[in-house]
C-alpha cells in the first residue's frame, strides 16, 4: 500500500470520527433544551418567560431580571407563567426571585 493511499484512508476515517463526534455532541447538548421546553419547571424558562410555582398560596414574588447587557430590573409576578420581556428594552437572559413577597404584579423599574 502506498503512502498516499494510507493518508487518504486515514483522512476518510478521521472525517467519519469527527462527523460522528460532532453529531453526538449536538444531540447531547440539545437534549436538555428539549426537556425544558416540553416540561417547564419553576423559575426562568427562557424566552423572557418566568414560571412562579406558588403551590396554591396565590402569592406574588419580586424578581431581579437581567438583560443581555447585565442591567438589572425589578419585576413582580403572580402564580403561573409571566412574559417579562415586553417591558425590558434589551433581551432578557435571566430572572430569579430576590426574596420579596406580597408585591403588586408588574414592572418596578431598574434595580
């Protein structure tokens, strides 16, 4: 077998391994995102939406909301899913409970 034939076989095998590895990595990284979309939990679920699970208490909670430029805002939400993106100028990248309870639902401005 010549050196060029050996190199051609090696490059084909390498391409197959790289292709398989890339497709496997894409499958693994996509799986958690699909689970989150199919069965949303409590808290920030992406896309500017926050799910407040109140276990029937009908409580409201104050959130810290972060945009793509790391600016923080206060937003109060009630039970269920709330779209917090429309009042935030830049894309929302995260939201979390800051400890506040019993507020009137809505936007409260910059933190």
